[in-house]
């Protein structure tokens, strides 16, 4: 899913979704792509942005699950935000 069909003009926020084999939970990779190259230039800002889209009826727990996959460029602290129905 992306915030724009025409991301090649200015990059954009992008999310990939997967359904796990563990009870059918859905996990996501939220990130921001750079213009033209579509290379990831942000993870943490995108994670915060996506989590902020959830309002009433949802519980958002930032940095709830350590995935042990932190990287420095672009910065990803390795912690996942858990979003569940309230």
C-alpha cells in the first residue's frame, strides 16, 4: 500500500503487509521511499506516521516487540509497534 500512485515524483510512504502462519496475525513494514530510486530513506518516521493513523477503537503500543533487526542507515531501532483493536 502506498500514499500515492505517483511516488516516482516525490517518494512517499509505503507499507508492506504479510499474514503470519501464527494465528493469521498481520505484520507490516512501514517506510518512506526516496524520489526516483524508491530506496528506503526512513523507517522510524514512517512507523510513527502509520501508527498515528489509528484512532478510536485501536490500541497503539510503540516499541512493543523487539525484532532484533536494528540498522543505522536508514535508522531502524529494531522495535515494532503493536496495533490491536481495543
